[in-house]
C-alpha cells in the first residue's frame, strides 16, 4: 500500500512537469569504527515506514526491520542494527541501491571507481554526501562529494567540503595562454535554464575556481588549439594544481568549434505523441559514455537502447514501441556527469 502511494506520487510529479522530478533517497554514507551509517532522505514525506524495504550492495542484501518510521525529521539514519540480517558494504568501492517492498530500485549511490569517473571512497573522518539538483532544460546534476565534517541525521552542507583547482595553461613552447575557456560546472540562471559555467585564464595563463569535493569534468578550449578534456577528483579543504599544455592545430577549426553542442540535451522526440515508432534526437558537448534507456513513469526499466562511448555532436535514435501498451514513458540519457529525462506518449 505504501509503495502504491509512492508510484502515484512519481506519476503525478512526472505528468505535472515538463521535465520529470527525480526523487532522492540516499543522502549521506559514513564509515567509522562501529561500522557503517546510511542517511536516507524522506524530503517529500512519501514514506510512511520502511516495512519491506531493503538495501543491496555489490555483494549483499540487507532487509530493513519493520517499524522504522521517519517521523518529523526528514533524515533517517540506518545502521546494522536497523536491519534483520548482517549486511556487508565495501568501504573502498561499492554500489548501494535502496529497494521498495516489491523490488524496485528507487535510488542508487556509487563510489570508489575513479577510472569510471565515480568518486573516491571517503577517508575514516569523512562522509560521502549525495547531491541531486533538479535543473531546468531536461537536466539533472546527480553527484557525490566528500565532507570533512559529517552531518549524519541532518541536512548536508558545504562546510569543509570545498576544494580549489588552480593552474597555468601554456602552449608547447611554455608561453602562457590567455583567454582559455575552462568549463567546470553548470548553474541555474533565474530559475529558468541551466547554463555552462566557465572561467578564463588571465594574461599569465593562470586560472582558479572553487568546487565541492567531487569528480569534475574539465574542458579547456582556445581557438587554434586542440581541446583538452579530463576528469579530476577535488579534495575538501585542499588545493589541486593542474597545469595544462595545449597543442596548436594544424589548420583552423572555427566551424567545428561552432558546431559542437554547448550542453547535454534530448532536443526532441518526434513525433510525440506517436502510435508506433518515434525518433530521439540528442546532443552531447564532449566525448562521453552515453546510455539511453526507456522507463515507465513508475521507474520500471523497459529497454536499454544504447550504451557506448560517443564523440561530441548531435545524434538521432529510432525506436519502435509496437510491443508496448499505450501510455506515458520516460526517455533517459545519462553520462558520467549528467542525467536527463524527457517524457513521450505512445498511443495505439
């Protein structure tokens, strides 16, 4: 009964917004000498109790005891004592999933795999905090960050969770390059749309910016030079020095730079509504591991359409809904740093 109300809420939110609202449950994970602590967020008060809910890690399953009620505090702290059985979590690398009583995984938390652009594991004095920002223009920024002062049982904050990135950008002769455009984040302007956030190098080639202690994708652009892209781990209360050497292009690439998309997007699903087949048009601003999936509005995975690394550019993907019933579906595009969803309507 409780999960039916959650499914109804998700459906209502999905149909009420042009960009579906994603619900967040994982808020913070902390390891100490007594074991692990997991903070679950019940911000929308859509969970009456956790009867029948369960957690999974890469290697184990833990069932939550009956009678755990969120109450007035939106943050519920789960420990080993909250479970019916011993539950193993790898403090160095794991994937945590929280499931509803009927088995749906409704939220995920990844860490410990920097090769695949997941955040490093927290040190014993740190917690791993989750942030899910519902941005305009089909965009969700979903990431984890390290915090030197854990706040288990309370709302997450950025105190002692900020680091700095700075460096010098030069050419291959070590001459400083000014005006290099360095993409490092997104911001919401006037609550209406998400805009790429940049800094520029000064006349000495120097740049700097502050960031939450998370995995960041950095992109360095200067007309006449090859673009540089890399992922870096920002550390809390620390300065990360990143000097770059840019290689000049053999010929002008002005037209190519102008044709590269500025941000991730599902630009259109056409036709929509449709009665059999539709085409998904999407764009990626830099080389990324792209995954495109189709879900029902209740979160059930229908099919994984694509999972491959793609270069920056605009693409289209045709899909047939002939074997599916009429209804509203979600098309989700995810990469290492973003998650975008757009709804479509299938009519038979």
